[in-house]
C-alpha cells in the first residue's frame, strides 16, 4: 500500500473504528484517521483497476469521495452526530491528501 502501511496510526485507527460496537464513543480524529486509511486503500485499488488519474486535482477528488463514503458508513453504523461527521470528513480529506502529496508523483 502506498500511503499508509499496515502498522501506521491510520491503520490502527481503522481497526479500532471498524471493530467498535454500535453507538460507540469515537472521536472525529479517530474516525478521520481511519477514513484516510480506507481512502488510501480504495485509491490504490482504483488506480490498479483504472490507471492513475490525469491530474492531482482529480486524485484529490477521488480521495475526498472515498474518505467521505467511509465516514458516512461509520456515522450510520455507529450512531454519531452531524458535527462529528462533518469534522471527521474534513480531517480525513486533509490527511488523505497529505498522504497523496507525500507519496506520489504529484508531490511538490
């Protein structure tokens, strides 16, 4: 995996969030880390199946979509509120974009 290795903080957050019980008390920071990890996995899969995006902006759009979908799914299954959802989406997008920028041909 290109962005986050399986022992990264994001990977550990992913395991903690996915395995949390329904109505769990999860911080938006923890969910964001998990979402950025999931987005990186989904992005790598997308690139393997479809090739890399044409530009950095498109790559960022894909990461935002992948991380947002994960956050939405966790909010629905874990019973989080709207504020935590929006904070988590914003932070997950930022973390995923930072991972992309530091580990791709679009780094500058």
